[in-house]
C-alpha cells in the first residue's frame, strides 16, 4: 500500500464530449492543420528522430516531439493510474475534472468564431458539475483541473477580446487550476512546467541524463533560440539576436523564423547542450516552453522579466532565483549592457555550482513515460498533484471556504 499522506483523488468520469471526443476529432482542433500527430502517443506526440549522435543512444527512445499544449492529456493518463486515486468519492480529498479545456478552446481563438463558441464547452462542463453532489457540497473548492494553455486564454473580460471567459464563469472561481502560465495574482492558478521532449522511462534514465548534461562539453558561452518579431517596434528579441551575432564564436543563435524550430528538429536541443547559458526573453506571453527545454539540457537560463519564471513555477524551481539562473533587466540590455560581459563575469566554479542546481531540478521539470510514474524519483506530475492535494487538504483544515 502506498503512503497517501496527502489524501486521495477521485477522477470524474466525464461525458466523452469533454475529452476523448476532442482527441477523436483531432483533425478539427486547429484551423490551420491537423493536431493528430502532435497529440498521439498519450499526448507525447511522435517519437523524436535525428537525435542519434546528439544524445546517448540508449536515451533516444525516451525522447518525443511533444507539443507544448499537450499537458491535459498527459495528466489525465497519469492520474488514471495514480497510486492515490480512489474509486470512492466519499473517501477523496480532491476531485479531478479531466476536461481538456485548452484543446476545447484552441480552435475557436481565431477567425470568424464568436465569444459564444469560445465559452460553449466551459459553460457545458460547469453545468455538468453543478449536477454532481460532491461539487455542490463544497462549491468546487476541493476540485482541480488541468488547463493546457496559458491563463490569459481563459480570461476574457470583454466580449470582443481574446480568449474564453472560462476562469471568470461562476463556479470556476474556487477550482484549483494547473496551467502552463498562471496569473501571479490569482491564488487558484498554479503554474506547472510546459511539457518538453524528454520522458524518462525509469529512475536510471533520469540519472543517466543528468550525468550526460553535467559532463557535456559546452563550447559556447551562451545561445539564443527564437524568432525576431518583425512586426513589433524595438523588438527585444531582435536586440538579443544582434548581441548574439556580434560576439562571434561566443554565442550560438538559432533563428526560429517560420516553423524552423517547431517540433521535429534537434537544432534547439543541440544549441542548449552546447551552451553554458541560454537567453530566455518572454515569449508571446511572459513564459515560454523554451525555458524548460533549456534547463532540461543543463543550460543556465538568463531571464529579463521577473514574471518569466520567478513568479510562476514555485513548486518546481529553487526559491532563490540566483541559485539556478541569471537575471539581467531588459532595460539594461536596451541601454547597452553587454550580455557577454555579464556572463563572462561568472567564474568557472560559480557556473558549475549554478548548473548543478539546474541539473538537480531536472526531474521536477519532466513528465515521465510510465503511466504509473517512475520508481522513486518524483517528476513534474508528482510534484503538481501532491502540491494540489496538500493545498486542498490545508484549505479543509483551516476552513478556508470561498463563497
């Protein structure tokens, strides 16, 4: 028997319209192209190719081209096999709602779709929940959900704006929401790591990978993988690309214009493996999946916005930002601070110490392959679920009940 000291989870058996049916109709999830390959293999996507010679041969099968928006499927598959799952709702500490909120809204974010289309699924699930006895006895505050997009996709305030208004709908307020980017001012939003390509099959996969990135010969001081946003005036990424190009040999740039860095290329992984540091400006929002790709490769992230990581992934990253990352305020870069000089000011010993911290945290940043998790190492899923359970249990104890 497992020690389920944080309590047990009851998983709702939802009507298929809220999850499986979305997957079955993966061709329709995106107005531009089919999402079927990206969401195949239990959400891991297609097996990674072209990594032979880049990483240890026996670890190649642990790599996939995982989509950054696949976390709802990954969590659902894991939770069905979770050691602390219960079939008896009366004995549950927490209730999991396996609704693929991000997949359900993805298609409707663009073009001719109206706000009614964007809100439809969310209104349907809340209606369904309101007919469940355990929902009604708690008002939803012992319930949690995974939402595989950034929180801003679910926070529309005016009808004509972006996104759905899912999080603002009555009933959604008290649900703990696991998202890839949270609103730092909302207690119920919890940020969890974006899925990356590495899905270890065992404890030994993790240890071997940590050894590999620890001892890898890093020839370049820093790297930057990203596309300049030509449409933006004074685009910060263009600034970073320029700084990178100007210090020949010390920086490796991977220009991701178009779809050059989308799943299916080892270019980005190689750049991160070969560099001591990796530059992480904000993406389309404050966070980007690249932060996790970088750290999984044992490279030290360099941030320019506090909200990119420090106000996001508290359960998964060290509490002291300096212990695992470098912060250079974006305004300093705009005013001419040389990134190269800042990074060169760290001694070999300091770099080694910071990298060790990054490597120590890799297990918490990856989603394991086995449906029941790894043998003894906790991965991102374990940390997220135990965190959610712990928080709900504390709320019960201290009688925090939000109306």
